[in-house]
């Protein structure tokens, strides 16, 4: 038996031997890998020879180089006059989920808090005093407005006035050193003319896009003016920014875009629309002078394309007149029901939208020569334009709305006017109606009827299928002889006349 100390010595010697073998093995393996890599073929170095210089120098493209410099100067001159607009609206939102709703399907209490919802837009400075032109839809119904200049300065802005029909609003900021842009004459614009759009699309300040005027005289529903069409990229947030010409003058106010779903409903697809500068400038001057825009008024009714088709009217070149308001400028000028208006002044009229836009752009008190087609004869008349009646003419206290009673008519039992209860127009209610209004007042409309989609309480029905209504008896007589899938109604609502077509579900 060996002593314990001898056994420990042998064990240590064995471990040192094994460690030596391991180190030798690692060195041999490393030498093998290094030798293998050295023997492997090395890839050849790739040659790179850069171009000696540009293919063309400034002397070869001096015109393009000069244009580039001029575009740069144009942008540098315009951008300081364009502002980014942030409009905020305070809304009430539910802050806590009620656990009882999970069990009972309704809230027993509704804790709410106020939240500010921001929206973005653009504007252009148009006066040394700090007036800013933008779109009405950018600032409609908001609680606070702030603007930011290209130099980073920010300030609160207040609304001086607005005109929803033209989609124009005027803001003002105080205490800033601002540089305004001048207006160009939009009547001189030519299709193909180069333009630049500047604005705040999607919150990207000072975005500049370039294009041309693609078309003029584009009409949009519920607008009192026509538009320029441009292929300069206009996106959400560009609204209210300027469309400028090569002189840096305002040629239009960017207002809408077109997608497959309609104007203003999504991202840019190559069709942008701008309010002509002359329209915007007139709205600006009227708002500053009067606090509003006094639109022209003739007192003629001309149906749109869809309504005209439902009435069985032929597809004509012009605006077909289906009604003339009693005592209106049109009646005084000698315009009759059935006339076709083909021109106003120097402007040809091809449809009812163009007629509406031309009338809205006229000044109250001005005289205009109107071209007519009456039967097979052409004629001209001269009308003196009045100011369009507005809701401001209504008194603060309205007469109480009538309710169904024994004196109201029984609704028709069948047909498109089934479920409509009407009464005579109550005494004193004239203040809430357009001038020379006549007919019967809607007291109630039964739900789930065709009429409930178009009529509401307090509407006044003046005509049914172009038959004038002056009393409940005449209304009852007219409803008894209705036939066909549609009914054309002339109604008054909030001092305005309009047409609506009832169709079966």
C-alpha cells in the first residue's frame, strides 16, 4: 500500500499530462485551419472606377439650371407667408368603463372628462396686419386655433369671419412680423399653367409640391363657387394653403381632393381642387367689411342632374327653370317657369350648378344680362341682383312648432306621402320662411315612411309635382292623384327653398 501523499502526487502528474495533451491538440488544430485558409484561393479584388464628372455642365443646361434657381427663389419667397394651423375642439369622452354595463347592458352612471381633439390645416397670410386666409372646414366648430410660421414662431389666432358656401374663413394674429402674399387674377388663368402648392399635409410643415392647372370651372355639390383642378399633390392638411403662380401670387386656396369615394375622403390620387383667388379675395374683403359675404340672389329654381332625370326632364345644355319666386329679381326681369338659362353676362351656363355659382358670385344691386331659350326662341333679359336671404333675418324668438291636432289633415293612407301630417301655416310664422312663401306646414311625419327620409317637422310644402299648394284642401287633393315611383316636392326650411324627391324604399 502506497502512502496517501504518493497517490496525490501521481494524480497531479496525470492532470498536468492531460492538460499538456489538450493544449497541443488545440495548437495543432489551429495550425491546420490556418494552413487550410492560406491554401484556399483568395477572391480577386473588385475594381471601381468612378465617373470623371457630370455628363453636362451648366453651359449645356443653362436654361434648366436657371429654372431650378428660379423655382428655389420662388419657394423661399412664398414659404414664410404660409402658416400651419392646429385647431382643437373640446369633446366629452367617457373616462371609466362601468362594470355594471357588463351585467345589465347599459350604464348606470357615465363619468366623463373633457378631451381636446386636434385637427391640422394650412393658411396664407394676406395682410400686413396679420389676416390669414384658410378654409372654413378647417376651423368650423373648433374651440381654439394656433398657427405656426416657417421660422418657428407660434401664436393664437381668432376667427374674424367665415363663409360656409365658399368654404372661406378669415383668421387674424397679433404681434407678429408677417409678410403677406398678393393675389393673382384668377380670371386670367390658363389650363396648363404651372403652379406650386404649399401647406402642412399630414403635419409635415412647409411641404411644397408642383403641378399645373388641369382644368377650370369644376363644380362641387353644396358649394357656391367653382374650382381649379390641379395635379399638384394636395393631401389632408393642405386645406387652406395657397396655390401660387410663378410670380408667387395667390392663384387659389387649396380646398379638396378627390378619391374613388369622393372629394376630400382620403389620400391624394392626382386630383386636387382650389378655390379661385378672385372668389377668395372677394370673400375676404366682404368678411372684413361686412362681417359676412352677401351672395347674389335671383329667385329661380333649377334642378340638379339627378333631380331633373327623376322629373323626366330632357338632358339639355343650360339650366332648366322649374320655378320662379314671386316678387324675386327673376320674376321682375321676366324670367318664366320653363325657360332655359344659357348665359349670364359673358359666362355660358351649361347646367344648374354653373347657374348657382354664377348667381352666388354676383354683387347685390348689380345688373346682369341673362340669355334665355324659351321654346324655340332665344331672348335676353336684364335682372337686378338682390342679396340672398339668410338665417340672420330670422327673429330670435320662433313661433312654437305646430303639433298634430283635429285641425290638421289626416295623412294619406298610401303613396309616398303616407304618414305626413300637415296644417295651415300658423299666423306669425312668416318670419321663419322665405319671402312670399305659401303652402302647408308639416306637423309630424310618421317614422319608417318614405317621407321621413326627406321631410321634417316645420317644413313648408309649397309644390307637389310642380302643382302649387296654398291650403290643406289643395294638399289633400294633390296627394289623392299622385302616381308613379317618385314625387317632386318644393319645400321651405329655415328661410331657404329647395327641392327634394321622394322615392319608394
